[in-house]
C-alpha cells in the first residue's frame, strides 16, 4: 500500500470519494462540492487543505484523507485536523485506514505538532471502537458548534451596538 499526495489531475477522483463518503454517512444530498471547487482548494498555489490518496499494492485508489492545520493556543503549535478519512467498503479491515492515521500522526511528530484530531459520527460505532483501539480519546466534554447557510448570513449581517 502507498499513501501519497493527490495530484492536480486527480480532482475528479477526490470528488468521487467525497460522494462515496457522503453516501456512507447518509448525507448524499449535502455533498455539493464541484470539481472546480475541489481543484481550487487542493491545487492552488498555497493550499489550506490537503488530500492524501490511499493506494493498494496494484496502485488502485482505495480511499483518502482530507486534512488541514489547526492551532492550539495552549501548546503554541499547529496540529492536524482530519476532515475526512474514507476507505471504500470493499477495502475495509485491511489496514488502509490505520495506515492513513499512522501517516498523519508521523507528519505531526516530524513537524512538532502536538495534536491530531477529528470528529466521528456518534452512530458510527465501528469507527469509534477502531479509533479508541489506536489510543484516540472521545472528547465528550466538548460540544461542536456550527453556523452555516442562512444562520451564517444572519450572523455576518448583525449590527454591533456600541456601548
């Protein structure tokens, strides 16, 4: 197996994997990214998001990891936030997901990052158990907050009162 950076001519591959992930997560209708957006995000001059493709021994792409840097004010270092890890169903249980996590953990260590984190859907018990077996901890004292769509527009348009 091999894990490598996605190449500029592989935007459609990334987009196809995004759609497969959305189907798996029962949210196909929410996956709206276009090829143009994928290409612009991953293959611009200074990307803020990265994609590593996972290949089997024959060179077939079996999954991907999409990640970006975050920052801890407490440790004073960056970390990796794993946005998506997806291995095609027929390739699960063969070590591809574990290899991707090891790959990203090594990047953290090599660069002096102190954190590697991600979210997992609460119904995804197999993944939760897999992550825990690797030493990941549930951060159940934290609640994820999100503002999007109309709520994001409304927040951006709020008038700030001067005191």
